[in-house]
C-alpha cells in the first residue's frame, strides 16, 4: 500500500470546496483528517466525505494535531502569510492557495523560513500551470514551428458586477491578486527570459469595492519578445481564455476550445529579404511592390483543446510524487517570487486605480 498523506485543510470556501472535489480522484494518496472553518456547516460537509475527519473552528487548535502531514491553507489572501507562519512554527509542511501572500516582501519572508535544510516545505497551488490551453500554446511556442516569437497576447476576460471580499483591498482583493498569479505565471513562462521590463495600468470598471477589476501588463523581454496580458471583469464582449502568438514563420491562436496554427513548412527555407530603394512598379500584388515573389508553403493545423478540465486535478498527483518520492516540484520558489515581484512592480507603477 502506498503512503497516505494526511492533510488538514483550513478555509472551506470556494477554493477549499473545489479542492475537496478534486481530491476525491486521489483518495489513494490524500486523506483529509482535519477541517477548519469559522462556519461549522462547511467542515461538516468535509467530514461527510472523509470518514474520521475532525472538525475545528480554531485553526491553532487544529495545528496541535500530530497526525497532520500537510496543512492546506485556503483562507482569504490577507491571511495567507499569518496562517503559513503558524504552520511553520509547529513544523508542518504547507500547501498554500494562490496568491502565496499579498506582497513580494511577505513572500520573501516565507521563503526565508520554509524550504531550508531541515525546515518545513512550502508549496503553492498554481494548478493552472497544467491548464491544457496554456500547455498546448507553450508546446507550439517551444516547437520552433512559428520561428522567432516576437509577440504573445493572452487574456482572461468576462463581464461581472462582482461584490465579494475579493473586491476589497483590506482582504487582498483585486484581479491582480486573484487571476493575476495564474496569468502572470503563464506570461512569464511564455516570455522565455527572466530579464524584462514591465508596463501596466489598473482600472476599476464594473466591480464594487476599491480594487481593480480590469488590468493590462506588458512584459518586454531582453530577448526582444513582448508579452501582453489582460485580465478583466468588465468586458461585455468577452473572450474568456485567449492566447495569440506571432512568430516570423507563423502564428497560433487559441480561443473557444480550439488552437489554430498556420506556419511555413519547416522544410522550406526563406531567403533573406532584401529591400530596394528604387521606385516600385505601378501594380500591386506579387510584382515586388509590397509582397514577396516567393510562394510560401503554408501548413495549417486545428486542435480541439478544453479550456480547463480534469488536468487541473493532476496537480495533486504531482504534489504527491514530490512529497512521497522526492520528485522535483514543477512550480519553483523562483517562479512564485517572480510572480509576486511582478505584482509588487505593477502596484508601484499604479499609485491610484483609474475609475
């Protein structure tokens, strides 16, 4: 029988409930032995799913239990740092829901404590690194089919009049800390360099509270690649999850569950384009006036790709392999700090949110 990871979960809201549904697929690997929430009805739901699961309304009391191997923290963003440090102080490994903290400084401090020799381990639930739409686009970029990539555009858009705690800055609200860690992570992975400049703006469009619900960030890499990302809850003609990639040999677009690629046949060599200062002919078209005389051998592909499906639950299998078999965890400390450094940079660039 394989080793079972005994887990205590704190915060049984949207994310906590979603995670427990995913964990049902991994009952041979994870057992929830303790659940904590300020609302007893929520812990009761977990106890119904997991026989022997103890219920708590006091997080500190739950942490005293010796049979918890891993603490999964799903509380409000503003409490992530405090709750992670409480687990550290009693020697518990932690899986922390994104965002890891509400600031780069807090994230740095967590890593000064966790993940050192002999210290508890810290993992972050960046499960959308496994999202099929992203992984298929990343494969297209890395394949070389599209040539030298010079621009990538990606977005997560919708239209909402959002009014929950994630619209209030006191609790770590705003799309920069909500969808931001996922789309920033995708952006940095597609940028292809760790050295870049950032341009950004934040807007409060249709949400309540005092935070941004529409934002754009531009990453300008030292590899001459630009990545433009958008997150919005204020787009009436929304695109949902969207990716667009442009290279000097082709392009890729993902939208509505389909990935479309058009690229020059890899076997076709494209000679250098030499411009002429002479007066062009009077006709348009392939006469050399503005189009190449070269006949391009285009290849087209169309692939059905789900926006996000069961692959997000595969995160738990990866985490298990790390915890039990020592495999390298795919989301590194450096990845998380790069996300949080980006968030802090964007906040510093925007002294106020446009309304």
